[in-house]
């Protein structure tokens, strides 16, 4: 099969939650640049408008919908409206999420009292679980409702390397939520395979995005993290685009229940 056929996403009706910036925008760009019809969903109106304008200026068939993914009724309405607009729903990226606060160690290795488990506010725990786990369930459920009738579809969840390992510099609520999301991907993949709906996850390592207030965009923080990568640099959002296109395209037609790590070797540990 030719490369153009393997990675053909032309015309696919696509939703990307958290599509106004970061990894979500990168996934949307990869799809739109290759001919998919894309709806960006985001809670930040300014970022959403800017992202839609940017992708349209590049020739993309793109629209935006301001959505809070923790608002279940609102998210369901947005999915219904998008499916009605396109007449179908082919691909959904469940990407929206927030950071989990500081880890129990600072980057210099010192204990960080703000990240200690007894310091985690219950309200913050609930917020992270709502954004990073419950909203994934709601998104998968909404997608499946529209995809089952066509006996086809792709659902792609942004998890994290934190889903499969403990963390020093990442907050405990985030680790727990991403682990839950990773297992949810496997469970949904098992159930929905009978409807030819493939469910997979992208598990990034540290990537410079707006999450956690844009902490990872700080050059000093990036330099600290870069020493921990065998490739000697942190990830950027463009590094996610290839795997996003792969999971949305015919190239991955026999892949489901997988969590594909994209971390520049970070989980291998520092090398030289």
C-alpha cells in the first residue's frame, strides 16, 4: 500500500477536545493539514478563536466550539451538533486536561511541602480527576454513541507516561487520573472492538505546553528536564503529530487498546 493511502485522513469528521493550544492543537493541525474536517473544542474562547483562525488561514476545514469538558450535558450537545454538521463522526481526540500541581520533590531533589500528599486539597483532587479522568469517560461515551451506528470510528486519548510509573516532580492527582485513563482506554477498546471502533492512547513525556500555567515553557525548567532525556531535549507539540496521524489513519487499522509512548526516551533514563 502506498504511503498516501496508509495515512489518508481526507474528509474524516474529527473532534479534538482541548484543541485551542498545545497537544490538542498539534493533533488538529496534523488532521486539518491532511484534509480532515476538524472541530476544535476548548473552554478558552480566545485561544479557540486564534487556533481556528490559524488553521483556516492554512487552508483547513475547521470550526470551533466553546465547551467545558466537565459539563457533561454541554459536551454531549457539542458532540451532537458536530455529528449533525458533518453527518457522521469518524475520529475523536480526547485530549483536554489540566496539570496535577507540584510533585513531592522539587527539580533540585529537595522535598517540596506543597506537593506532599497531606497538602493536596480535596477540591483540587476532585478538579483534576474531573478534568483528566471523568471527562475522558464522558468523551469516549459521547463518541461511541455516534460511532456505533456506523460500525466504525477512532478514539484517541491523551494519557501520559505518568499513567504507568510513579512520579517525583508531577502531582499525585495527575498520576492517578492518567493511570485511570489508560485503563479506561483498554476497557473501552475491548468493548468497542465489536463495533470496529478502535480506542488507543498517546502517552507523551514532558512536553512544553500551557499546562500547569506553562511551567514547562520556562527555559530553565526545560534545561533541567533536557538532562534527563537521552535525546537531550524536551518534547514539543510537533513531536506528537506523527503518532496522531498514524492512529487516525488506515495505517493503524489493526491497532486497538494500545498506549503508545512518545517521550524521546525519557522513561529509559538519562544516558550521556
